[in-house]
C-alpha cells in the first residue's frame, strides 16, 4: 500500500529538516525521507566536536528548527529534539531512487522497495553524493570498507587499498606503518592526487614499503572461510591475478548526485559539472511541483538551506512569501535612492544590463545579494591600474571613464561592463576607471561571477568575446575602434593548455601569435639534448610574435607552466590588423629582434635554466609573490618565523623547515599568492579574498571547513586555534629559538599554540595563511626581521631578473 | 635582490664607520698635550662619550630585532650598521683609553667590551662561512627533512629485522635505540658519535658509525645457511651503511649550526656585562675626579 502526502521532502539535511518542520507546524500531511539512519548526514560526517558556524551573519534565520553557531554535537541534538517537538513524520533508511509522475501526483520509489505518493516534492539531498563502490562479486561490509577512521587501530594485517586519489594514498601510507599494504591503481600512474601525496606514495613504493598493482581492477572476492584472509582477484594488463588479504579499503570517491537528479527530470543548463539545476525564483525546477533547495540548488551554507526549506513550503501552499533576504536587498538598494520595490529594481537591472538578461531570476537575486551597489560621485576612482582586485562591474546607469595609458579615455555607458580582464586572467587591473555623470554601478565578486559563468553559457560567450576584443585592442591597436576590430577578434581562437603542455616547439613553422589570457608559460631552448627554460612569460603578454611576420621557424619551445589559456591570432588574420595600423609592424619587429638578442645572451646560462626550472616546478609560474630564502645567507635563526607568529596571533604562516631547495634557493612553505588562487575555489562563506595589492587573505568569517587547506596545492594553509603567542623577551634574547636536535621523531610543523595550549571550549580551528602582512605598515614582517638579508619576497618578474643577474 | 647585511645599501654603514674612525684618529693624533694621552682630556671625553653611546645603541639591536611591528629600518639594515659601527667602536674606545691599562674597573670595562667586539667579528665570519657549508652538507634538505629520512630508514630496517633471527632482531633494534645524535652540548659541537650497541656475549659496545653492528651482521652472514635470511641480512647491511652516512650528515648539520651561533653565548651576556662595567667606570670617574 502506498501512502499519499501533500508534501514529500527528500533528504533530512538542514534544508529538508526545516521544510518538514514547517509543514508539520502547519499540520500539512508530509513525509521526510532520509537515506541514512540519522538526520543531516553531511553534518554527522564533520569531524568530532567541530564548531559549526552560522554564516552569513547578517542573514536572519527563518525556521522552526533552531540553528546558531555551536558544536556539531549540540546542533545535531537540538535538531533531533526539534523534530520530535514539531511532530515531523520522518523515515530513516529511506533512500529515494526514482521520482515519477507530475505535480499533484508524484510517485517516489525507495531503495527498500517501498513507494510514497505526494502532490509536491522538495529535493534537499545536498551535493555529497553516494560513495562509489567496488561492485564485485563477494563484496561484504565486514571485508570491504569505504572509510578509515583510525589507521592506528589496525595492525599486522595484509590490506588492499583500492584507489589512486588523495584519500587512498593517505590511507595507504598511514596503514603501512603497522601493516602490509598493497595499493591498487587502475591506471599506470598516480595523476589525480596532490603533488605532495604523489611524491609520498612513489617514495613508499620505491622503498618497498607499499606494493603497487598498476593497471589493475578488482574483479571478485572469495567467500568468507575459516582463514582470516580472503582471496581478491584482479584483472590486470597481463591477465588475472590474485592476492590474499585481511581487508579491502576502497577509496573511490563519490558519485555526484547530478545523474540521479537528472533522472527525476530536472534539467541543467549544460554539461559543466559545476553548473546548477535550472530553477525559478521560487526554487521550482523544470519539473512542475518539484522543488530544489540547499546545497544542490547552489546555496552552500546551512542557514540559507534552512530559510529555503521554510520558504518553499509557503510557496507550495500558495502563499506569497518574501524571501528572507528581502530586507538585505532593500538595504542594499537604499544607496540608489529609489522608491521602487526590491523586485522592480531587480527586474530593471536585468532589463538594462544585457549580460544579465538571460540569467534565471533566482540566480540573479543571489548574485545581487553578493554584489555591492555603488553610486559614486563624478570623477570618483573605481579602481586604479595595477590594482590586484578582480571583481566585476556592470553599469546600471550613467557612464564611466576608462583610462588606458595616456591616450584619450574610453567612455563606457549604461548596460556595459568592465573589469572582466582581471576577472578572467587573475592579473592586475590594466586600466584606471573613474565614475562619470550620474553613475550607478553593480560590483560583483569574482566567485559569484564564476558561478554565473559556469551556469549561463550565453553570459560566458559574451564575456569571452569581449575579452578577446578588448585584449587585442589594448595590446595592438588602442587607436582602433571596437567595430573595426570585430572581424579580427571573431577569427581569433581561445585555447586552453594543461600545466606542462607544449604550445609550440622549437623548429615548428611559426604560424600564429599567442596572447596569454591566464596562467603563464616558460620559454625553453634545446641545450645538449635537454629542454632548458630560458625565460618565463606571464599572463597579459604575448609569445610567438615571429609567427605573424611570416616565414620564420619557432626559435624556442613554449610550454604552459600552469593551466593556461591563450588567445591565438594567425598570420592571415594579423595581416588585417597590420593593414589597419601603420606602426604595429615596426613595434612587433622591435620585439622580435629584442627576443632574438635575449636568446643569444641566455644561451650560456645552463645553471640559470636549472634554477628557473626548479622555481617553475615549485608553482612560481602562477605566483604573484613568493618567499625565497637564500640558503647561503640564512643563519637558521628563525627570526622570520617568530616575526610572523608574533604579528599573526601566534601562528607562523611560513614553515622554514618545509619546502624544497635547489642550489642555494629555498622555497619555504609559504603562500605564493597565486594569480588564480586554488584556495578560493570552494570556500562556502567566500572568506578568502584578494586585496588590491594582490594579497590573498582569509577573513574572520572563515567557518573552518578545511576546503582551502585541501585545495591549496602548496600545502601552505593550516587549521589553527587563535592564540596570543607572546614570547618572553629576555628568554628569547638569551636562549634564542630552540632547534630540534636529538629528536629522531619527525619534526612536525608544530606551531606554538598547536603544540602546547589545549583549545578553549569556545575556540574554533580556522584556516590561517600568509596575508603578506597587508595590515602592517612596513610590509612583510618575515623579510624585515631577517638579520642577514636571506629572506625576500619577490614577484616572478623579480626572481627571473634575479636569476639572470646572478648567472648571465 | 638578495643583498646581504654586509653590502646593505652599497655599504653605507661601512662608509660612516670609516668616517667615524678617521675623525677619531685625527682628533687623537692632533692633540697637543703636556701629559700622556688619556681619557680625561677634551678629546678623551669626546671619544668616551661617543663610545658609551655607541655601546648603548649597539645593545639596542637586541630590542629592535624583537620589535616585529617596527618599521624603523629593517633588521638587516640595523645589523649592517651594528657590525660596521661596532668595528668603529674598537678604534674609538681604544683611543679613549690612551693605551693606559691597569688592574682596575676601567680596564675591565674595556676588556669586556673587546670580548664582545671580537666575538662579534667571529660572528660575522661565521655568518659568511657556515650557512654555505650547512647547505653543502645537507644537500638541499632542511633538518626536519633529514630526520624524516632517518625515520624512513629506520622503518625499513625494522621491517627487515622481522624476517631474521630473534637475536639479530634484538641487536639491531637495540642499535637503533642506542643511537645518539649528541645528547650533550659538547658532543654536538664536536660532532661526536656516542652510539652504542648491546651484543649477546660482549655486552655494551661502542657503535660509532654503526661499525660494530655492521661487523656483527657480517658475522651473522658468515654463519647463516638460510638463503632468504642471508638476503635479508645483506640488505640490512646496506641499510645500516646508508643510515650511518645519514647520521653523520645530521651530526655535521647540528655541529655547523651550533658553530654558527655559539659566539652569541659570549656576545650577548658579555654585552650586558660590558655595559654594566662601563656604567661603573663612568660613575667611578666622576666620583674620583
Ligand atoms: C566539512 C564541512 C564543514 C562545513 N561547515 C559549515 C559551517 O560551519 N557552517 C555552514 O553554514 N555550512 C557549513 N558547511 C556546508 C553545509 O554542510 C551545507 O551547506 C549543508 O549541509 C547543505 O544542506 P542541505 O540540506 O542542502 O544538504 P545536506 O546537509 O548535504 O543533506 C542532504 C541529506 O540528504 C540525504 N540524502 C542524499 N541523497 C538521498 C536520497 N537519494 N534519498 C534520501 N536522502 C538522501 C543525505 O543523507 C543527507 O542527510 C560545511 C560543509 C562541509 C563539507
Ligand atoms: C660593545 C659592542 C657590542 C655590543 C654591546 C653588541 C651587542 C649585541 C647585541 C645585544 C646583539 C643582539 C643579539 C640577538 O638579539 O640575538 C648583537 C648581535 C650581533 N652583533 Fe653585536 N654588539 C657589539 C659589537 C659587535 C661587533 C664589533 C660586531 C661585529 C663586527 C658585532 C656583530 C654582531 C652580529 C653579527 C650580531 C648578530 C645579529 C643577529 O643575528 O641578529 N657586534 N650584538
Ligand atoms: S593559499 Fe595556496 S592556493 Fe591560495 S594563494 Fe596561497 S599558494 Fe595559492
Ligand atoms: S609576509 Fe607576513 S604573513 Fe606572510 S609569511 Fe611573512 S610575516 Fe607571515
Ligand atoms: S630570518 Fe633570515 S636568517 Fe633567520 S632563519 Fe629566517 S631566513 Fe634564515
């Protein structure tokens, strides 16, 4: 028998709980279906005792279920209590596998074979997805595990770890301390993991500590017997193989919920995994009567999910509800001095700015919520050339003056946008912009803009085209109008290269010029059979200029040093540009002859090439500023670290014991302030920001989720308790910094407060990293505290110059 | 871009130091006095005042170095000035004495000051020599990485001894445990290896450079008739050799790092002692005047 409800809520995360609780209070017949045995599986999986934050602070909570910042345990117990108090009808162990039917008559099937009927469905299943399983014959939970809580609890076993990502490697290495471990990789190399982890596993395999089966996929497991071990068989490149093991730990990642959601009929705008389902302003998906809320709808924080749970029930019941953010938007629009309603202003924005016209209104609302609205007075500075800011501006009214170099400023008016160059390339601003008459601007942060571009193909296309146009104009033909350049720009190509990919090779026919849009490239020359880097070219510049003059062979190899995008213009197309612009040929010829001379003088410096190669491997190709220590000047005094700790809540943001050394150049573990910071990518409260000076820093609204720590490829972010870290002056003067001596234990990166002080109950571990001392008047404390001049913070341009000065 | 404290700003402090020394010398030589030159003449007073002020300022480096928020110059600039003006102090103070020494507090103050200055000069020499040697010795690895490597090596050894005879297992594990990297400071300074090992019939033996345990393993290998065990022992031998080299590199790292900073043990306390002695010297001079 199937039961029928007015509302079925799928997923008992914060969003689902809130929706079900509201339905229960209103005495609407409802059911809450949760696949796991307890509420809020995502929160259950946070680390024990985690302090959960209630960001964004300014957003009010609108829900029957309580939520304020506190420990994970406290919040979960409050939620359990609230479920009971409100009389929510919840079913645990109820995993939804399909949803069919239409508004008024949905049929929901569960994995346990039951069916539920409902008039409307609220989908709040989050984005964690399902863990991938081995899916082989003989698999059972007492032998195959998908999680490893405490590696030290297992000793003296033969263990198979299946997988090649970070989790698999970390588990395998930790288990190998006390066990015999074989790691099973279905490919012939480890490529998906972080560099640090790849190095770790390769070293362990080389030393024989861990055995590795490459090109191998588990195909079956023998049934349990009296033996403690079972036989696992594999299909490998050379046929079948078997191993006897005590247990298998499979870390195969999670299947994102997207395909499941699509199977319900919900549409997405494109194939990009980052794109979000198409929703109305009231969270209704492309299936009428099926609503999507919470993380799955693109709202990454708990409070947002809970508010939407409440609102969506109101909507289903046909009541007019102002979203919880209404007052915030009203406040925001006050600067504009208009009497129009929030909805009217939003509609006007979408109408008057073509770029936003196709954006779905819900997403647009969110975008504006993240944005700032400005009404600058005439002549006011919006941003200066060479600032490192990367927000995006659209002009709602009036105009702005864009001052590129000394020429006449470009006037840009209503409906246009600017700031996309820095947004897309991560580079400094290429022009100064001032407000014109009656100017009204919308400033959108980079993260919100990227979210938009991932979902709205039309917007991305417009932006890409404009980028190519403006970059060609700025680089080659400032005198020419956009219209004149249009045909040339539309024939230009946008290319993307992975780190290490060759863009063109020495000796190739030179046929096109590449403008580097983001990332950077290294220029290499053959030297005794080896490719040695001679130089490095950053985004905003071009390479391969000989290509457009015709008749040349490539004189060097150009390779992407990090993930890089270029705009390429071929010779034929460039000829049109030359025809339009008299001086351009002379300018390009000059650059060509300059580079030819450079190549000559660089020829002899093999050592310089080696250092450059090393630095590029250290990720300096995407750095804007990096701490280098000259080992032949460093006296081990650690004053740099002490200075950093003392000026930053007692935790040093640089680790001098870490990092690699080549010749005498040491790159200690410290932030590189990347052009396109990986750490920013996945920060729920958007706490990582970039200051105008280029400093990437973490704001106070960090919720301590640890995403940035995982995303930074250079391991420079730590999770730490705030502390005072004050040291005794006299002690430090007479005893100095203790160096680890007779301690054969690995000398960990122990921070003063991590080592000793036990955390106070109220303290939460937050992400900390170098902020380049942007709040100190004199600049980087570490550099200023070094007594010998060993420590220095340099931009890539400076270090390339340093190297050539030293060695050429 | 990497400009050391010695060439900071094209050696501007060296130039000031030379000027100061020159003025002091000219002033000293140009005196036309009925008595032998000493600290009580007009020039003597002037030199004494400059020297005393210099000493106070030189000591202030210890404070400035720890004012991490200060943007009053950089510590590098301060060190540069400290070193060059410190050398000028030797000349200024020596001229101030007029070469009149005796067994009194005045000469004590001078001797203490000279000790500080001479240790400082050793320091500058150490700073320009040892960092280079340290980097050369550790082959591009920080100490933490060297210890990490040692731990890795030990892990492999422990794994291997699981496959050999109980007794060998015990000896080898014992050798790992009794490895000393320099528990006593003097051992660290000399890079002395006091490792030992407990052998079945010989008791506790010296195990410098893992030699004794290696000899023991060779003995085991000779009498071993189980091929798989022999192979394990052979690999143990290789690992022990690697471990010995790694240990000596760590010891050398510790030794060099200590030599790099040992002079501060004299420089800092004696700086304060000298300052105190100078204070007494000044008071004494004014009382007995
Ligand atoms: C480590 C970490 C720390 C975080 N810290 C914070 C913080 O401090 N503050 C904050 O505001 N946010 C934080 N977040 C984000 C926050 O957890 C999410 O935004 C929030 O959980 C999203 O809520 P949701 O209801 O959309 O989905 P979820 O919380 O993911 O809930 C989805 C629920 O649906 C269930 N489900 C899934 N599939 C099915 C199915 N097919 N059938 C039935 N049920 C199903 C799941 O078991 C789960 O219980 C953090 C996230 C992480 C990963
Ligand atoms: C009486 C004279 C001097 C006094 C009172 C004095 C005092 C000091 C003090 C207090 C420090 C601080 C140590 C620390 O904070 O770790 C110091 C450091 C130092 N001094 Fe002197 N000093 C004197 C002369 C000299 C001379 C003549 C030289 C060298 C030519 C010298 C070279 C140094 C050096 C190289 C340092 C180390 C800087 C550092 O590592 O931070 N000093 N001195
Ligand atoms: S934290 Fe890591 S990813 Fe972020 S800017 Fe610094 S180095 Fe780059
Ligand atoms: S620049 Fe400032 S925050 Fe960054 S490592 Fe140096 S002292 Fe620390
Ligand atoms: S402050 Fe300078 S000399 Fe001291 S440890 Fe740091 S880099 Fe080396």
